[in-house]
């Protein structure tokens, strides 16, 4: 074991990763523009060890590069296409799925080319997928209703995506030999799914909430499948969808989603992941108390710290650091545990210009470096 790393154990003796002495940083995935070469150069060039480079995606390329289409490209024997109301399961693959698959393959090949040309050998690489619950909420069955409505469809999505992850991991290992793979599972619709506030196709009713026990079993099985597929680290990203942010929707639905998001965090901490990712701006004292126990048990927290707002410069790193240090000190967490943090932007960066996105990532790195100095002083 490296002298600059520390080994953590979870309750029950499950081993955690060796952590670097530094606070690290990463991005959540989406990047502006349509140039995969530039995106790969930024990711590999900025996030050198011990930070975490990512296989970025470029939603501006259109259909198939959006979060739903990109993840649907991994599904095994569940083809999809695009309808006016969104993605839909179909009987056979078509042009939309081929476009999604091609974009993903291009990104992997470009990453390999950029790494090879620059003689870059990343120790780690992160990819992100839409989680099985949010995917079921975003893809429609053949008759137009969301797959989330049907238990059998939810089960099939979990199994199909798990099988696709294994194939995806093989391609990634060939592209960046020797890199340890990290999986980020994005669940932006989880609060709405648990609260039962997602509208039906007609818009006159809402879909029944999924049971908490089913969510726990789904996430636990999916995390286990990811490890079997070859991902050494797994994180669940609980950053909510824009429709679930405060101020959107009626007060009753918002209250239900707020309670459900807290429940989702509780379940995420219990399903075998190595880390949870969440925006600090959404946390109250109760959330921090939930996280404190997990941190003390060795779990990592990916702290969504730096806002990504078009046309605005990110706040100063000192102001952003206070969002972490104040609750950290208030809960009596050890300074030596700061290296269990991974600093990220609050969300994806696709809505920004490339210079704005780089400014956000630079500020993210500055926050991580400043926290490292506190931790190691």
C-alpha cells in the first residue's frame, strides 16, 4: 500500500478503496459542443492522477447523444427509437439506435486515440449511465406509457442494462489498458419516481410510486452487476432533474419529492456503492447528518460544489469551500477525512460555452487543492 493512501473499511468488513492523501476532483460528464477530440483532451489533460478523468458526452450532437439515448445504446435486446414524445421501446433496431451506438463508439475510439497520441496512461476512468429507475421513467412502452409503470419492464431494464455494462467495460478496458473503471449511476428522476409525481402519458394522472424495497433491491443488484462487469468503484448521482428543483411544480408534489429524495439518499447509502454524488446546495442539516455516518464508515462523497450557470463566473473558491468546511466542522468530522471528498461541478456543463466549462472545472480543481492543503497541513 502506498504510504500516501489510506484504507477504509465499511461495517461488516467490506473493503473500501485506497484513498489518496489529497482531495480529488472530477466532472459529472456532459460537455459543451460537438468535438469529441477537444473534450477528450480536456478530460485527460486536466484530471491527471489522483483526479478522475471521464468519458465525456456531447448532448449538442443531438439524438442519441442525449442522456437517455446514450444509455439506451447499452441495452441488450431492448431496441429503442425516438417518437415525438421521447424514446420508445420497439421490436427491432433502427436509425436512432444506430446513431446513439455510433456516437458512443466514436467517443471511446477518440479517447483511445487521444490517450495514445499523448502517451497518457490514466490510472482511472469514469463513465456515467442513466440509472435503471430514471431510464424506466424516460423510455416509453410501445403503447406510449412510461416503462416505469410496468414492473416487468422495470425488471427487464435492470437486467438488460447490467448485461450491456459488461460489454461496455470490455471496450473501455481495450481503449485505456490498465485503467481502473468507475461507474457513475445518474438517477435524476428518483425523487419523482419514489414520490409518485411522474405524470402518465395523458397527463391527467400520475404513475404509482415505486416501493422503497424495490428500489433498494434494484440498486443493490445493479451495483453488484457493475462490479461483476469490471467496475472497481461505483457511485450513485442523486442530482435531481430540473423539473424536481425547488420552485417547480405544486407545493404538495414538491414536499413529497423532498421527502422521497431524503429516502433515496438513505437507500443509496445502504446499497453497496462506494460513493454518493449530490449537489451541496440541496443539503440541509439532516442530509449532512446522514452523510456524516457514512463518511465515518469510509464512504466517499462527491460534493457538487461549483455552480455551472451560463453567462456567470463561478464564485470564489473561498466562498465555495465554506459550503463544505462549515457543516464539516459543525458535525465534528475529522479534518483527516476530507480526502473522502471528490469535488465536482453542481451538474453537467453542456449548457455552457467551452471557455465557461473550463472555468468551472478550474474552480473545481482549486477547491479540491485548497481542501487538500487544509487536510494535509
